[in-house]
C-alpha cells in the first residue's frame, strides 16, 4: 500500500460551492483535519499550523453567530446550495 492509497482511503468525495458553481471537494475521515472539508485530499494528513488554528478560533468566537445566520439564509435561498443538499445525501442502505 503506497501513500496515494492511504490518502484516498482517508477522504470521502463531496460537492461544495465556490461562488455560484459546484466543485468537487473532500471530507477528511482521518488525520489531523478529521471532519473538515478540504480542496485537496493530501491536506488531511498535513500537520496543523497552530498560529492559523488560534486565529480561526478567535475569529469564530467573534463572528460565529453572524456566519451561522448568513449561511442558513444562503442554504435556504441559493439554487446552487439547494442542489448540493440533494447531491450530497448519503446513499440509503437496503
């Protein structure tokens, strides 16, 4: 098993929005960024940048509620967001 196989096993493919378009991204299922959505699967196993992590924590503490409200509004009204909700559903088990 080489590194490429390990990286592919530690992500699941999803669709996300970038502007008005739908783009392919990846959700990390293991590694330092477990649960996060990233553009590159190789990002999941990289070490964390502690300075950036602290900065994001401060920003979320200050602006988190505003971001939540705006995201909820977008997900209700933006056609691209509605389409992604349908596309990213997990397949049902029979």
